[in-house]
C-alpha cells in the first residue's frame, strides 16, 4: 500500500512539473506596461523589452468620441494603473490578438467590466470612474520640459513624452505651466486650450550645420501643422536671400513651383534688375503640370524649357525614350553657389509642413558641375539623352562633395550601395519612398553584419503596393512610418558619422534609371553628426507602434491630417470628406453617410 501511495505521489508531482513547463512554454512575462492597451511581452524570454515585442490591442478604443479629451485622459489614467497591477511582471498568453491571464481571465473583458474603456454596455460604470478620477487632482507632466499642466491645457496632451500623474506624485523638479496653472482667469485658460495647433510658425534663421562653404537645412515638420505660402523656414529664407543677392545669373531646374509668392516675386524682381534667368521644369507629354504656378511664372520668366520637348525621342539603340519626370530641385547663382535638396518649390515643402533636407554650397567647382547638367537639359537633352557626369570630387571648406545625376550616373548602384556595403556602425535613412531591390538587399546585408539600420518613411508611400516597407521589416530593418499631417519628403542617408547623402532622388528604379535627378554625397563628420541627431529626434518622436504598421496618411492616426486642408493620401478627398477621417462621425450619426 505504501508503495502504491509513493508511486501515485511521484506521478502527481511529475504531472504538475510537466503542466508547469507547458504553461511556461505558451505563457510569457509582461516586461513593460505603456498603457492599458500597449505593453511589451517577453516572447523570446530574454528579459529584455525588444521593439518587436510591443503588443497593441487596437480593438480597445482608448479615445472614444463620446468623451471629452480630458475625461478620456482621466479614464486612461485609471486603466493604465490597473494594467500595471494586473499585467506587469505577470505571465500571460497572447493568441489571436487576445490576452489571457494565468487564471484564464480575458484581459480585455476585465478592462470592460471594470469600466476602464467605453463600450455600449458599461457607460454608467465609465462615468463613475471618471468622477472618481476628478477627485485625484490629476495633472500632465512633460518629462522634457519638467512642466506640469492642467488636463485641459493647450500644451498638455500633444507631446509624446507626457505622463499623467497625481499632483502629489510630481517630481520635486516639476514647475507649473504659467498659462494654465497660474492663470486665474478660467475663461481665458479655456479659450487658450481651444486653439489646437498653431499656424505660420516662423523659425529663427538657424542652419543645422554651417561653415565657410556650406549651410545645411532640415525642415522640422513636427513644428508645422498646416502648409503656408509664407517663407517660414531657414531653407526658404536662404533661397529667397540668394535670389535677392544674385548679381548676374540664376539658372534653376525644378519639378514645379506652386503657392510660393516670396520665391516667385524674388525671381521676377531679380530679372527686373538685370539678372539673366533661365530655367527648366517638368511637364507630361501633353505639356501639362500639376504645379499651376509654373505656367504663370513662364509668362514672366520666358527663358524656360520643359522636359516634354524631348518626348518621343529615339535613343541611340533605337528604342523610344520612356516618359519620365524632370524631378530636380536646384538653383545656381552667379556660377558660384548652388542651392539644392529634396524640397519642391511649393507651399507644403518650403513652409516646413513636409520634412525636407537642403543645402547651400558656395563653391565655383560644384557650381560648374551643376551648370554642365543644366546646359544639357536647357538644350533639350533630358532623361536618357544626357551624357554621364565627369568624375568629380570637390573640396569645399570641411567637406568633400561628390555630385551625381540621374539617369546617366546609375547613382544607387555605382555610388550609394558601395557606401552602405562599407558601413560598420549605422545607416539612418529619412526618405519618402523605397522600392529599389538592390538597395534593399544592401540594407539587409548591413543589418545582418551588425550595422544599426533605421528608416523613417512617409505614410502614403508606405501603404503603396510597390513599397518595400513590409519586405524590409520582415528582414529585421527598423522602419517607422511618420504619423504627421505633413510628409517625410527627404531623400537622405546618414552613414557612420561620416557621409550624408541628399538630393531629389527617391530610392526607386525610376529615380535611378529614368528621371532627371540630382544627388550629393558629402563627407563631413560634423555635418553627419548634426544630421544624425535630427534623424533620431524625428525617429523617437514617432510612437513605437508605427514600427509594425502604417498610420493612414489622412486619418486620426496622423496628427492634424484631418484638419490641414490637404489631400494627404492623394485620393481627391480632403479632411472630413475623406472616409478615413469621417468614419467615426458617420458612425455616430453626426454626418450623413
């Protein structure tokens, strides 16, 4: 009998051990809680919250339309506290977008039953929670500025680095926001809080990098919520300044010009004072362009040539030239200075609404290279009719500058991929779109040999069926999709704190093989270091959830894109006329379907 009992006990112990291991095999520890619906689960059991372990329960609506912004913040505070208690350092199972606790409880159902997110059956409980939270004296603390705000303050809830705390839990270094905490006029505070985003933000003239030969500019789209026809950014101010200072000649090649009166007036006034102005621009084979002011400007600046002049040309091998675009953006002043970059001469690019990089170079040698390219196009040789750029390596102050043009120079294959192949530390890429297969393969190989490869792409292009975003993510490349109204419009790369690549060319086959484009490769350690800091600022400003999926370019996931007056996703629908912006209002019956 004793032997039987002993054997039975051993069997029971063995089963307990097996079941325990099985449970651990399918359950993983929650390492970090960001909010009630965002947390890191240690799927690989390495005790580190890796970026690919972020779980987001999208079906939990943490920003319900029927609650005010402040009440939503109060409710989320309670939900986040509950998540910390319920999930942090606990083992959970994640399957089919469902979190199951160790006792078998459905986490989402618990949140609903506790009234920590709003559903059609728990509104009474949610309202009770909000009333409880009102008694907690909650404030919004900004970790970067060390300021704390009332929940309804204009500056409270828009930053990605905020934390909602009890007033008693504020750190000692916290200081009050003068506009909301110390303002005794409650009505005035209320009016201030209703101004959601500023318009026409002028920045002081501040190049990101400057020496005796170069000024380098990056337009900061995190500061601009609307496009503007005003000259608000350093990049725009520098261009207008150089036009106004030109003495004898301005040659420029642009994709087009639209809603930039400061630039247009400066060019017309330059011609009036005797400056010789010539320019080339893009049209389709029928001579039409989306940039309406290009047509208007030609009435004043008549020495202009459109790339459609070369339409239907026959190449030396007998093939008919493909219909391509003249996508350059460069100006040459007095055969001495060059202004170029990714910015079109438009109200979305030069205003700072879109993120762009640009540079002003004071170098006769560099200007000469651009002048030769301009002369080819001005004489009617566009696209595949052009001759290759002569080998050039130009020294200007602290920089070594190489200049290349598409399609004749095969820039990605011959010049950019070798740089990526030589990278041993990092490759950071803020870019509008990527589709070039060999470029993608070079990035993956760099990642595999230990190089830190990161990318920021535009929301519209990321959702395109031609985009490489999904493929690159599947191969371990860290790609964040921007979530702003404005676009990530740069075409830049920063490599190992030594090289900066910039210009008009997207990293696509068309950019390399067919379009007229210009690209600079600048070797300058200080410039690369400054640009790296700005890239990381943009990268860290984007929430981690956009490492794994893409916000709609015109949706409530992209800041102010439903109120900016721009067709951000190119579907001919703007703001609340766009289904991705008005679906909640339709659901609530506020607007008709």
